[in-house]
C-alpha cells in the first residue's frame, strides 16, 4: 500500500499541476494568460466579423452581379489601402508611445497625444481625400465610367476610416480590445449588411455606387460612436490637466512604422489591384472570394499582433530582456499552430464555402491551396514585425517589406496576364515566404532571437 501511495503521489501532483495550468489559461493573471485571453477575444471578434463580412460579400456578389461586384471590390480595396496608410502610422505607434508616456508618468504628453493624434490624422486625411477626388476627376477620361462615382464616394470615406484606425490603436494600448475592434469589425459590417439589404428590399438597383454609399455611411457612423465612447473612458482613466503636443516626436516614431505598414499593405493588396488591370472584373470577384475565405488564418496573426505590440514596448522600456524574450516565444507559438489548424480546416471546406458566393466562384478553389502556402509560412515567425517596430528597428523592417513588395509587384505583373488568379496567388505566396526569411534573419542578427515556431529559441 505504501508503494502504491508513493507511486500515486507524483501522478496526483502532475494532475494538480495540469489542472492549475488549465485554470491559468482561463483566469490567470500572468502576462501570458492575459495575452491569451485578449488574443482570444480579438480572434473571436475577428471571426464574428469575418462571418458578417462573408455574409455581406456573398449577398453583394449575388445581388450586384459579377461585374459590379468586381468594381466594388476594386474601389473598396483602394479605401482599405489608403485608409490604413493615411494615419501616418499613429494607430500603431500609439502602442509604443502611450506605454512609454505612462512608464515615464508624462501625463501632459499623454493627454496631448490622445487628442492631438486624432485631430492630426483627421485633418491630413481630409486634405488627402480632396486631392484624391480631384485626381479622379482629372483622370476620368481614362477611368472606366462605372468606377468614377464609387471612387469619389471612396474618397469621402477616408477621413472616418483613418480616425477609426487611430482610435483603434489608442483603445488597444489601454487593453480595451472590444472598444478598439467592435466598431470597425462588427458594427461597421453589420451596418453594411443592413443598409444594402434595405436598398435591395426597397427595390433599388444595387450596383457598385449604391454599395459604396452604404459602406461609407457605415464607416462614418461606426467611427462616430467609437469616438464618443472612447472619450468617455479616457476622461475616467486619464487625469485632467494641460496638454503637450510633441508632433515632431510622434512623427519621428510613426513615419518609419508607416513605411513598414505601407509596404505590408501594398504587399497585401497588390494582387487584387494588378488583377483588376489585366483580367475581367468577374475574375477579380472570384479571387477576392478566395481571399475572404482564407481571411480566418490572417486573423490569428492579427489577434496576436494587436495584443502583444504594446507589451513589447513596455518590457523594452523597462529593460526586462528575459521577460521580453519569453513573451516573444509565447506569441510566436500561439500564432503559428492555430494558423496551421485553421488553414487545414478552410482548405477542407473551401469548395462549399466558395459555392455560397455563387456556382461560378468554385473555380477559385485550387487558388486557395496556392494562397494558403504564404499565409502558413508567414505565421511561422509570429508578430515579429510588431516586435521590430516597438524596439526601434522600423527601418530594417521597412526594408524587408519594401523588398517583398517589389518582388510581389514584379511577379504579379509577370504572372497575372497569363495565369490570372493562380498567378496572383503564386506571386503573393512567394513574396510572403521571401519576407518571412528576411524578417527571421533581421531579428536573429539585430536582437539575437530565434523567432521560428519550430526549433529552439535564445
């Protein structure tokens, strides 16, 4: 009996240890536990958003027809690209500047950034929107007549889209993930569905112009609601006092980050934009359906990036290298393995998911396998681009993204005219793989970290 008791004690201890680990995953207070919960919340929001976006894209594709849907996708892609760049990188740099201001107890600078960053991005994006609208007018003789009005509406959408991005970064820096993401990814998508469905039910012709009007209204309403709630929360959490506006300091941090994100966005959207130039709008719609179907994989990467960036900055500001290294390893692991699992599930269900858009969209099923390669390879190093940005390595990161973008552009121009969507997917996967190798090497050389999900880390 004594022998049995002595043998059972280690087993019981192991069970207790595993049980405690499970509890820590669900309700622990360690940084890793908090990160997993916040990343899980972000991922849940993005999954729900993906479902709403998927439903809206299916409905739009069926209500609008292939040609109008292709025009809408083309214009909306420009809104996503430009809207994500016109905040000058302040949406991301908020996750570096706000923790630093809090660590230094620089309350005046903190208050100045919380208000001034949004006014700055609103003013700049409004000027850019006017200039872009004038450019569309000047180029109208050479632009497809079906695209002119939707492009003008897209210009009017930009200021609200940009301010929403900035507010998202501010909210995430305070761990207010729901406030940061819900307006853009849930409320906005829900409003697009409601507005377009209302137009369809009322008997209006749902073309690209009507769909862009609905999207513009959804962006403005969601941003305004987020603005009101964010201001109320900040009033409760930030003590009142004078503001200090270090605009030069903000831009010194933000512009290199803008270079990184700008090249990343160009890399992300080059395939769709080049495809529109060389192939029919119907083919652009099919390719976009494939991209939307695989979006769940990139959401996992986004969730970890959104959760970890400001903690990278915080640990670096505190000089806690051991904690930073362990946290990076955790972030990489929780990016790659869920991404791999999600990819396998989506590839297994790809054909019926594409069929929801319409029978003709199943022609893009084999494109999914080509596009998935790049996403899985990129997930293998986790959110290291945020690590580099937060630790002052923005220029090296921007160089990696610029190289990958140049490679993607050249490959798309070479492959898309002949191979269409297959060529666009191959170009993007090859470029993402090249970018992953560059980022891995940069982190290894600059920070001494082995940032790969498979293999040891130092």
